[in-house]
């Protein structure tokens, strides 16, 4: 693609893709600025994107926690590693984490109360 070679170039001094970092930073600033002026149903795009990101981020945490809780103590995961909380505390913290994330999901999908 056009411009990808310039973005992929790694700075020998910093050992990072400086052009890609600056390009991303500038595009993010432009997006945040413009997103304040675009709205859907009275909610600006920036708020929608942030809430969506929050929901999917917490979902990405919830899935392995639930799967770990279900697999713990079975043939797939019979014995915990060298550092562990024990079965009872592990499952308690899993449940508390999932409940906390469910509360976050519920709050994030509520309509805004700007009126």
C-alpha cells in the first residue's frame, strides 16, 4: 500500500517506528476533534466508540475468566500452578469479577441521561 514503507521504517536511534507513531497520534487527535461534532441520536461518536471499546474490552476479560472457572478442577486443568489461591478463593474471585463486569456492561449500554 501507498506510504506503508515510510510507516514501517524503524528509527535506528530509537528502535521504534517513529513515523507510524506520529501518524497514529495525529490521526487520533483529528478523530477526537471531529468526533465531537458528529452525533447519532444525540450522542456524539466519541462517546459511542469509548463505550463500545469498554464493553468489548471487559468482554475479552470475562471470557477467559468464565472458561477458567469452568475448566478448573477438571481433566483439562486438574492442578493449579505453583502460585494459586486454592479452588474456593479462585472460584469466588471469578464470580466476583464476572458480577463486576456484568455491572459495567449494564451501565455501558444504558442510554445517556443528558436531559
